[in-house]
């Protein structure tokens, strides 16, 4: 293959196809390794060089055709490539895909899980935009154990152990999602770096000595609709949000309540047989709220159209979730089997066998168990 070494000028580059035979190499004396390869109809700029990575591998890269790149452009590109080769880089390799940040991972997580409840989405966003904001914009492959551990410790001091643990659980979930298709240097850095704070279980159940006082407070409560809300919460174990958003249309003619969007979203929807006592209270409620002409069982002048909060006060010292804790505790006292209580409370059950259970076929046993729990609760009401 004939070769020529000279300072390539623009006229030479333009005329080489006509002046030289196909296969001729015209090597540039200005930039070592840069050459024009003459073809039958066109000429191409090429760079021949070696990679400074300890192997001294020789490579050839095509920069472009001579009618697309000027001499100046070809020399500039060749020099840039030589700098990269000098640093041990191989320009032929595709750039590694950009690793998501925590904030980007959150958006993908939400987008690919349309079943997530709005409350869950709000919680995840509040964690990433709040306690995790110092790390939210960093690519996940750049997170170090020291950064994550330090953040957990700072949030613990500033906002408490529960908030710190909640933030780290969200971070862990986002990183696990990214790990499905991207390798990270530390794997899940949260799992490796963070020792979660120990949180004592909340002792919220209302004890047998205090239950008569609770029933007395319910009878004395002036707002009868609110009193019924608390009583239904106590006698069903429903979560506060599910209770407040109940609709009359969710209750069928057999007295079974459908909870369409509980904790965990629509995929966790469940049916709950209501006891005779609860149904009688709802009949009373329907008369009280009839002027509202609302499908909500607990209507209110709010953006949602239903009661927005159930909170403790000076005269009512128990939080809403204490009703659920009390229901669970009394169910155990009444001897209701654990698996049945899980059905009543829509708690997840483990084990392969549980996957064979058809919940709809158990409404009868669930109703019987619910009546047992209600009877046990009503024992503390007195005469």
C-alpha cells in the first residue's frame, strides 16, 4: 500500500481522490498517527495510535470523510483523542449509562407503580424532598457509606429516630429498584451502612380498666356523628383514613363494607363484614347526616367532602390509631385465631398456603369472629 508523509493542506485533502491511487495513505507530518486513506470515490480521516493503559494496544479510529471534516477539524479531533488515549481511555467504548439519582429513582418508582396510594406517594416524596434532600441529587453510584450513615445520624438528632428510620427505608427501596438493572459499587449502601434506630412498640391499646371511661366519654360526646366515628373505629379496627372516607355505597345489603383503597393502594382492597352493633350505629348516623345529602358516611365541609381528622383532645385523650390497637388486643383476649384477626384488619399473612386462600369465601367466619370481638368490647360498656 503506497504511503506519503507530508503536511496535509486543505487543497491536498480535496484533490487526493483524483491525484492518488485508491489505497494510498497520506500521513500528516503535523499530527503523528493522523492520515488520509484514499478510496475509489472518497477519502477518510483515520487516527492510528496506542492506549496508555499498560498494554500499549494499537488502535485505528475513523474520524470522518475528507469532504465532511476540514484539515483543521481533523487535527483538532485527532489531538483530543490522543489526549484521551494518553490517559488510558479507550474512545471506542460506549459511555457508561448515567446512574440515577435518588430523586430520579423516586420518579421512576412512582411511574412504574400506578397502584400506589396517594398517601404513600406523598410520604415517599416528603422523605426524598425533606430528610433525604442532601443526597437526593447525587448519582446513586456516588453515595458512600459515610454520607448515608452521617445523614441517618443527623436526622435522628434533629427529627427523631422514627423519622430517620422512615427516610432510610425509602432510600433503601429506591436503591433496590435501581439495582434491578444497574450495578452499584456498594450494592444497597443503606443496608451496608445504616444501623436502624431501635423503636419501642407503641403501647396504645386501651386497657380493660380504662375502657369503661372510654365508653362513658363516647356517651357524653355532644357531636354524635363524631362519637359514632370513634365507636365504629373501636368496633371494626379500621384505619382512620378508611373510616373517614367510608361511603354508604361501599356497604352492601348484607352489611359487608368494601374498603376500595386501603393502605397499600387499590391492590389491597378488601371486604369487612360489619357487626350488628356497628350497623345499628350506622343507621343512627344516617338519620343524623340525612340533611347533608352526601354519599359519605361522615360528611364535612372540607375539600374532600368528608371528615378530615380524628384527633385526641383534652376530653378525648386517645389517638385514632389506639382504636385499632385496642381492637387487635381485645381480639386476642377473646381467643380469635391470629389468621382471622389478620383478615379482619387486612394485615398481610405470610406463607405459601395463604396464597391458596380465597378471602371472599371466609366472610361468614369473619363475621362470627367480628361479633365475638364486638361482644368483648361491649362488656366494658356497662349497663
